[in-house]
C-alpha cells in the first residue's frame, strides 16, 4: 500500500510539471480578463467636462490630465451654453480630443458647426447629434493655440480651447530687499521641466545671469524639475531690475517675471524721519509762541503799573492845589 501510494503521488507530480511546461508560465498567475482589458483602455483616456447655465460672460478654467507621463490621449469637453473657454496646459507631445457639446435642454436645434484655429478652418473628426469633436496631434509648438467651435442656428454660440505650454508661477508684486542682504526669487510649475534658466532685462534684451554676475555672486538651486530658486548675494543698488525665470518643456519655454528693488537701510526710515521732523517743527513753533506770549504778558503788566502810577501822581498834585 505505501509503495502504491508513493507511485500515484509521483505520477501526479510528473503530470503537474508537464502541464506547467506546456502552458508556458506559472499556473498561479492570473490571466487578464476582458473586463480588465476594457478598464485599461478606459484608463488611457482622460475625460474632463464642464457644464453650466448660459452666461453673458466667459469664464476661464484650467484643466490638466491627471497622469502627465502615461496618458496618450486626453479628451476635453465644453458643454454649451455655459463656460465658453478652457485653458489646457500641454508640456509634451500628445493627442487631445476637443469636443463641443450641446446641453440636453438647449433650444439650439440642428446647428451648423465650424471649427477654426485662428482663421484656419478645421474639419471635425467625429460628431453625434449634439456633439462635435476634433482630434489634435501636438508634436511641436506651432500646434498649440486657440481652437474654437462655432455653432450657428437661430443664433450663434461658440467655445474656445486655449492650448499652451504650462504657466510658471512667479510673483506679481515687486520684491523689496536691502543693500548687503541676499535676494531670493522662486519659480514653480505643476509640470516637470527639462531645465531652468534665469535672465535679467538689460536694455531691450534679456541677458543670462551667468553673463551679468560673477559666479560667487549668485546661486541657482533646482530642488526638482518643477521648482527653481535664484539667490543673489551681497546686494547692491545695481542688482535692482527685472528678472525672468524660464522653464524648458518639450514644446517650448515658459517664462515668469520678477521686479526686484534693492533699497538702502535708511530708505524705509525716510517717512518716519519726515514725520519726526514735522512734529519737531510743530513743537518748536508752539514753544516759541508760548514764550512770546508770556513775555508779552509781562511787558503789558509793567506798562499798566506805570500808567497807574502816573494817574496816582496826577491825583496827588490836584489835591495839593
């Protein structure tokens, strides 16, 4: 019995190994189902839509794909009437579907639809009863720009997609610092830049920082592809001016501007000194007026006493007569 049992186990083990080798893989590995395959296809397309009611003013909204590295095709939808403009940041070559769609409750029936990039008319690649789509392949900077759909029936409405390189977050207000300090400027972007450059306005041109300043005067720190930091040491008045950071993307550069002002330590004290001077002048004037008033009052008292004495002398003379 033990020998028979061992033989059966050995035969089963050999059959299992034979099946594994014929299947070409590990039998424990799960196979991708049709549902998983469909889900993978769905994940390769990002759909973003904005709906709303008809408005007299055009709102602007920036929308970006979730995973910037792995998405091959992105779809952007504007539902009309409603938000009529959309900003789309594009950092690298890709394909986008731009769709204009009529709201279910729209009174615009059977419109004539035209797509344009600037003045160039574009044929839409697909359409349904209430939506019209163009597919744009973006492989270079010239493919960026504003794409507009015009829907014309009893009245005309339109929607515009603005495709551009990612914007850079700089600083709108001037940066104020002082002589001898270290000035810091920081640029950020939500996308990964290939590289960063810093410039300063020099007349009518932009001059690279490394050509304007000695190496020990400045430092450029890029903590990641999405952030760059410029530090200028031992500031002087000559360091004041307009600076630019530039992020390089595959489709072209994007810039942000900084206005930089270097002041002396006494500069912020000037208003305070002016106020103190005004107060001192006012106090001095009041003091002089009080001194003058007191002296005048004393002088007036003496004159009054002299007059009284003269009057008394006259009275005595008359009585003697």
